[in-house]
C-alpha cells in the first residue's frame, strides 16, 4: 500500500521519515490515554450489571481508539488540496446523513432523540461528521469569496443559506448542543475570514435572539434553563443529573478519592462514562487532576489555533480556515461539556472530546487531529503554496520544525 502512496509525500511517508508536530500529537495521545483510563473506571459498575463484564466498555472503547488512530493516519495521507476540492460533495453528504437519521427504521432513537444511525455492532452519529464537513466547506467558501465576504452583505449572508437548513435538521433530532457548536464555529470562521465588526455584531445579536426563541419553543428546554440555576429545588427530578455531578466534585476535593474509588459512578450519576465523565474524573482525581486535564485541552486547542496561524502565514488560507474551524469545534464542545458538568450551563447531550465514551465522537476527533497534523506539515514545508515548486529531492532533505 505504501508503494502506491509513495509519489504523494506526507508526514508519514517522506525522506525524513515520520515528520509530525510531536507536541500536538503528544497532547492528543495524552488525552486519549486519560480518556481510556477514566472510561474504564467510570463504566465498570454499569458494564458489570448490563453485560456481566466490568471491562465491557473498555474493550469497546479500545476498538474505537484503534479506529480513530486509523482515521488519523488516513487523513494524514490525503493532501489538503483534496479536501478543498471535495468541499461541496462533503456538504451534500452532511445533508444526506442528517436527513437519513430522521427516517424511521434507519435512525435510532435513544432517550427521545434521533441522533444515531444504527448498525449491527455500532452506531454512527451523523452530527459529528456533519460539523467537520461544514467546516471544510465553509473554509473553501471563505477562500473563493474572500473579497465578497469582507466587503458585501451578500457574501456574509450566503453561508447561512446552507447553515440554517442544517441547523434545522439538527434541531429536528433534536440536538441543540451540536447546533450551537456548529454555528459558533462557523461564526468564528466568518469573523477570522474578515467579516466587518458591525455585521459580526449583528450576527451575534440575531444568534442570541434565535437561542432565546428556541428555548421558549420547547418546554423541556425552558425547564432545563430554570432548573440548572437552582438544581437543588428539584433534586430528584429535572435537577438530578446536575446535583449528582456537583456531589462528585465536592467529594473529590483537592486530590480526589483515588482512581476507581468513585461512589457517584455506582448508579447515582447517569451517563457517568459519556456526558459526565469529567465529574467522575473530578471525584477520583480531585481539583489537581481536573486542572491538569483542562490544561491539556487548552494546550491542544491553542496549538490547533497556532497551526491555523502558521498556515495563514504560509499563505495557505484554506488550510488556515479549516484549522481555525476545527479548533473552535473542540473549544465549543469542551466549554459546553465542562460548563454542564460544573453547573454553569443547562444539561446538554454533548460528549467531551477525546475523553467521553462514544465511537463517532472519538473517531472524528482523531480524524481532526490527522487533518491538523497534515496542515502543520504542509505549512512548514510550504507544500501546496503557489510560489513554491518541488521535486522529489526536496523531501529527502533534513529540516527542523523551528516551532
């Protein structure tokens, strides 16, 4: 297989051997390893009762980690220019997946939401794929229509002709959290693409109004909004998840109760190994472990933003916008999940990138890592820059990262 790919240089196949951004890779691998440990601990009680094997979810998660690493390696081999050419096809594919998940018999309903397409051994969450595809398409749009986006209202509004129907499909599942993350990342990309401050401020105001209307439109959303401000007022009802999460934080104190010694994971805290894995981490590893985890997330997201900046300096604007978009997807999902766990935001069904149990989320996160590593490599070697031409000998020379 590598013989076939040899004519196409990549960070994995070059004269310099494996040529990756190791700080970024190390940070993401550290999060993957921590996630595996915490999922093993948080899911042991549930897995023992449901399947008779306390390591059931750990073994499944190991499969997801392997698939994620394969996805990361595959994206490393694909030139960024290829993703740019496929942007429109990916957008159509995203719409197709989001429509397909709403079809009865194809979409799988869990806890009242149609967010998964079920197969025999695993489920696919189309919203995770759609968010990345939207980032890739929008990055291409910002390159093609750069002047129009910066100078005219039409260039500013055109992306919303695509984004609003997609947001509508997400809300039909319903998946309010994914909608917020996708629209937030798109707004950040438009701002970095040069949208004027007045138009951007108008977009923010309209977004706040839209969120208010959406919250008012569904009684369960309003109930969540009211409850999270005082979860103890309905401790055994709508505030149950949040109160149990807060108890976990309180029990953890500074250094935690010790790995594997969580009490809240023993059927007190629902979704302990998925949406609320950070609460179990805080209980077992304490404030110190929580801050180290947050520091790792800050490092990989800031590194992703720097990768976008380096690509922009290399005049690889599509790669830069894509890196910014992927970074903001991580940032949005991270802030919402942590905010929910500590009671700063209403409960949302969003996983914590790299840490939460869930095949689609983990595989897509790993694929995004591969994209970011590819962007960093191409910007550092100036591969794809119009003012540079290369021969095979250029990739056999040794150069340092310089970063």
